[in-house]
């Protein structure tokens, strides 16, 4: 059973960003599996590290695209990304120090945050690109 499933209705129309979103859902599914299977701390720590690293990379790519298309919501969108990074960094640090146990609730929080964020905030970016720079949808690859 898949825990975190990509929904095509979340597609932004930007292939690079959509592929990253799909990978993030896959990574959340992997995190959930690691928690449910009771994998050892080292394995779980590796999954968390990779998820944090890739999410940060995705956020930078997405924000670079926003800057390129002069997206008016860049500052507030960046703040949303920063807030999530700060929360996950705090949770990961507490987990590594033994103050916090990684549970299904963390995976659920991240899954719901990602779905809501893409469905609401990234959708607005996609609408802006379609209206202002539709030429980028088929040809622009962030970081390429």
C-alpha cells in the first residue's frame, strides 16, 4: 500500500518541478515504510537526511524559477519553504539527540504539507507561468 502517492492533479505543467514533486512523494513513502518496518536508527537517519537534502535542493530550484519568471509571490513562498526546513531541522535534531521519536505522525505531517503546498501555493506559480511565460513550460529546465 502506498502511503504518499503523487496525484496528477497536482501537476504544475513544469516537467522538472513535477518530477521533483513526484520524487518527494516517493521519498515520503520510503520514510513511512522505514518507520512502519521498524528499521534501525541508522537507516532511518539516512532516509531523513536524503529527504532533507533533496527538499532543500528542490526549494532552491523552485525559487530560482520564481525569480526567473518574476513571480510576485516569491518572498512569501520562500518563507513557507524556510519554515518547513526549520521545523524539519528541529525535529531531526531532536530525533538524533534522543529527545524525539520518529513516528507516523511526522510522515503524515510531511505528506499533508507537501500535498497542500503543491495544491495551493505551487499551483499559483504554475498559473503565473502559464499566463506570463508559457514558453518556459516546455523548454525550461531549472539548473540545466
